[in-house]
């Protein structure tokens, strides 16, 4: 997101906003099948310089560019799933939730 300042130096590639300004950023998610609802998912982006200078090892608001160069590409990363139930279906075409592989949260 070009509206969020990026860090420089050791944390280049991460975002370093000076403050979270309302409204918080949001990403749009939709399913692969037609007719699935489109939802907007808000999230927080904190200053990477501040976060990575702390003594903590995991953050739910650390964000950065994903380096793919694709417009509209978005990588939630593991912290997005903190506190959510995550389900995977692999190698069983007769799974109760549908054709595998799939993941859901």
C-alpha cells in the first residue's frame, strides 16, 4: 500500500507508519467458487522499527511488501490466523467439507 510509509535501513521492505490513522486498512477476500460472498477484513499495521526493536518474537500487526510485484497481491502471513480455527483437508477427495485440498478458517 503506497499510502503507508516504508521503513529504511535494516527493516527495508517493512512498513513504518508513524501512527495508525482511521480507518484501518482492509483487504477484500473472496472464494474461488462463483457465488461465494466477498468480505472486507480490517487489519492493523504497526511500525516495524518499534516492533522489531522489542524483546518479542511474534507480532499480529507487522506488515511489509511481499516482493511479488503483482498488483493486488496480498500475503496475510501467520499472525492473521492467531486466535482463529484453521482447517486443512488434504489427500481425501471424499472429505465431508468438499473436494480437497482446501483450507478454511
